[in-house]
């Protein structure tokens, strides 16, 4: 009998976690191939960075592959030499915030362990990119062709999309369209005038990276609302129990959460504990909303949710605060009204929310508006191939790929593709809260269960399935 073969495209956290869960839980022989162009698995966009200033956004104790491994990464990290060498990682409350690349290394070690500990599953990493899907065959950039029973798409973050107003300046030497390209920030002079378009997590990373390069020139960050990502909570705090909210309305949920924050404050508990509980229930809350209510959330509340939900490490928050207090960093609620070239510089005109107009000559304009999720299905050859053949379609919210409740992709006509799955953030239009690591880890475990079910392989049930 031929051994079933699962092909996973993408070897970041989602794809690597899926492969490990398949290895841990398959009770019959299985082949798993992860197609990932990076040299090692587990890193992906988030954890492949070598920037020392880029830190995980939560304490190491909250990073794990599954719920039954609470504290595993924290214990592993404290045994590494980097733990003692990186004094900045340590907070006064005893928590550690390692550099993000360390978590990628940890995942790569877990994958290597799975290869040795679960011999009934053959795990393989092919260092290549997937180019097209033809029949049941996956065509790769190295010339190989894979044939399998299941295709799992672990593709989460497309390249950053350049705002339309900046497209004519895409080749201008002052414009940095993708600050994550290696070495791109190294040429910024320490006294250069810099503006950053976008004020979320990526902007915080850029500020931290510039600090390691001793940049102390004028720094301006702007977005339509001028909202900064909040700092993560330090210390030990009691859990918060969220009161029921039975009516599935975006407006009612907003009022309810505000009331819960006020109620927590009366008990001297910070708002973060309330938001953590909202996050824990995020998938069930999201799926109780109609498409119209979800669209209303995206239009009016998403940016506010993001800056409270996706927080930054205390070390990064401290750098931003220090620069603001020193007067070398301004954060504006403004929109880009005009842009012009002036030799190697750019001149920008901003209209602020309070009606003022500001003009700024810049040595560099850095774009941190985030990945172009709305164009995910056309962002790379494989997804374009699947889309053109009707195997996948974009979701109605512009988040990624449309899936059913079992994470099968939906075809152009809305029918589930029985042998094509999505794992990770690209499926979040269906599931809602699917960007934070705990939720992505749980989703990977559930997709592994669904894949084994589709292959008629009994699941070892080491991790409990998610509620539908």
C-alpha cells in the first residue's frame, strides 16, 4: 500500500508546527514534505530576522507549540548561552523577551527532534519555492515535482504593499519600501531626517533597529489615526473572567468590552487582562458575527483592536518612550497629501487630523504599512496558479484565503477542496483571532487532525481538538 503524502508549502511557524503535529499524532506511516526556500525551518517572516532589536512581543513563558508545553520555550531559552549574554532580554519581574530569531531556532530543533522521535512519519524539508499546482503535482523551483494526497498552504504574510501615492517613487534612493531586506537600514546616517509611514508593530521594529545603529536624527512616524502599539504587561496579574455578551453585534461588543475594562479598573486590574480574555474567546466571538458585522469591525475598529491586541516588548516600548521624551520622535495622526523628489531627498506634505498642514524634507521615507494581505492570492506563483484553476479564492474581507470550518480551501464556486488546506493567519477571515502564536499553534494542531482524518489515519489525540 502506498504511504500517504502531505505536502506543506511554507516552513515558517505555521508550516513547521503542522509538520510536527502530524509527526506526533499520526498512528500509521505517513510522508510529510515541507517546501520552504529558507535554509532552516521554523523561522518564516517573523522569526528569521537577525536584528538584535527585534524581540518576541510576549514573555518567553507564553511561547509554545501546543497547550501541553507551557513554559517549554522559556526553559529551553534559559539553557542557551544567549540568555546570559543578552542582558536586555531580562525584565525586573523575571520575564525574558528573547530576540525573535531564537524562537525560530527553537522550532528548528523541535522539527529535528520530531524526525528522530517519530520514525513512522518521514519528515523532509526541500529548500525551494512552490511554483504551480498541476493535477495532484506540485512543481518546485529546483526542478523537482512532488505528488501527494494533501496540499497544505502555510503561507501567511505576503510582501509589503506600496501605497499608491508612493508607486511613482518606488526606485527613489530615499524611499525604503521594505525595511526588512538585509542591510537596507545600515546606510542611514545617524543624523538623517527619517519619516515612517505606519505606526504599528513594524514601525516599532524600525525605531528599535535604528536605535541599534545609533540614529538620533529627527524621526517622524505618521498614520491616519496616529495610534501606537501598546506595551505588553509586566508582572503577575490575576486572570479576568469576561461577562457574557449574548448579542452578536460589533457595537454591542465594543460597549461591553469598555464596560469590562472599567469594571477591571475598579478592581485595580489593567485593561490588558480584559483584552487577553477577549483574545482567548476571539474565535468564537468572531464567528458569532455576521459578515456585515465583521466588515463593520474591519472598517471602524480593526486599527484600534490591533494596537491594543498586538503589543510590543517592554524593551521596544522603552526606546520609543525615550525618543519621544527626548524630542527626536514625533508620532502624528496625519495622511500623506503630496510627495515630491528633491535630488536624493523627498519632500512630503502631511494633512493632520486637526486640520494643520506640515511640510517635511526627508533623507529617508520608510514604509511600514504592513503586508498586502488583500492581494495574497496573486502574491506568488503557486497561489496564482491555484486561484486561476479555481482551487482557492480570496475571502470577502481581504484577509487571505477563503476556507470552511475545517480549513479546507473553498473553490471559486464555494465548494470545499477536499485535499487542499490552509494553516495559519491566511485563514483568519473564517476564524478571526488567528495572528497570535497561541491561536496559530492551536490551529496547526487542528489542521493536522483534519488532515489525518481525511487520510483515514487515526489521530493519537495528544492535543484536544478545537471547538467547531
